[in-house]
């Protein structure tokens, strides 16, 4: 199978894929000087990350031999699944593979906010000692929005830190809440009662902008908001207002509304917004598992089988 790697700018992902690809497959890296569509004539597998290349209808139409589109990770917002399904092309991703990595990064942001880490680093560099004062996670209430694989991992770790866990998810069975020790509540109650709110939902028509001015006003003025899900879950203007008005204390985000974000965007200049460049799921361990899964699915498709999991299985005969 001819595999075209479209994730330029992610050398560690490429190296992970090289470690697992066998001699029966040919791995080619996209030439960054030419449009993707000019390089897909022989591609049977496209491996993508959604940045900077989107797998559009035009991409699909320019790839007559394409059999599999495989996301290097989870999010498929940049893949035209309908166009792929219309051509009988399988679409696959790796849900849950980086759940631990994202959960741990969530706590990295959480600790950075609660312990006031950015200010502490600045203080040390300016010669100040023993300041600023920070808080503790112990006995705090964590509200988790989205109790999927990542949300579950966050809940487990929160319990270990002695936190009270609330969770909101309309599509997860009650048994999951019980299993991780999370109290199932509605969204309004979660926002009102939580000291820290953490987002772990996918972006859909239902969830886009689910945290707007009205929702932020429900939160405690001492509360923190963390987003390692997707940027569009939060209304950007509303968040800017909440952070500058003191409606909430601070926020931490690994995801943005446009990626990569414009460095001149005013919201990125706020001192009470801790930011990381969409690296929550980026670990050596996660990359290795994702790469191994992609090659395993390439092997399956080469043998005439469906990839596992197959996102569009119901749409392909």
C-alpha cells in the first residue's frame, strides 16, 4: 500500500510511523512546496492531522486509488467524511489512544492556574522570592463536561487528589459516572458549583459555543476554566469578557478557535489565560501507539478488511 504522510511540521509523528511501517508498504512524505491534491494520484492511504492540510472533497477526487484516510489522532473535523464515503473510502481514527496524555495535560494546566505558575516563574526571574501564593486542588470541586475516555481519565485522577467530581454528559450511561465516582448533574448546576470546569466534549452542532456569556456568568468569580477539547466549544468573545472583567479568575487552553492562532489576537495577551500549542495528546507513548494502529489498519485494508475502528462503516456497503 502507498501511504502518503500529510502531517508536515510533525517530525515525531513521522518518525513513529517509520518505526512501524513494514517493507510491504511504501511511505511517502508530502512535498510542502506543492498542493496536496497534486500528490495523491498514487496514494492508497492518507495519514492526516488536520493541520495544515484538510482532506476535502477535492482531495478525495484527486486520489483515484485511495482506500483509507487515517487521522493521526482523534479529531476528524478536517476530513470530508461524506465525500470519502461516497467513494467507498474508509475513514479511521484512534479514539482513546491519547486519553491518558490529555488527562495528564489537563492537570498540568490545572496546577499552572491554581498554583499561579506563570506569575511564580516571572517572580523568580525578577528576583522575587517566596511569592506568589497559590491554592490546592484538595477539597475543590471539579466539573467535567464530557465523560468520554478522556473525561473518565480526568475523573480518576481528580479523585486521587481528593477532589469532588461533578460531570455532565447526556450520552454516557449512569454506570460510568458511578464507576469513576462522579456525581451526574445538569450543566447549570455544574457551572454554579464547580471551582474548576474542564471541557472534554467533541465539537458538534449541539456543543459549538456551549460555553458563552450566559454560562460564564453562572460560574464562581474564583473559578477556573480549562479547555483541552476543542476551541469552538467556548465563545471566544465571551471568554475574553469573562477574563478581563473578573467574571472568572483564569483559564487554561490547549486548543484555539483557529489553529494555529494569530499571535496578535488580543485574547492571547491576557495574563490570566495559560496557553499551550495543542500538545495535550502529544507524547512519545501516544504517538507510538497511534502509528502502530495506523499500520495495523493499513494491513487490514490491504487484506480487504475494514479498519478498526471505522468511522464511516455504516456508510460503506
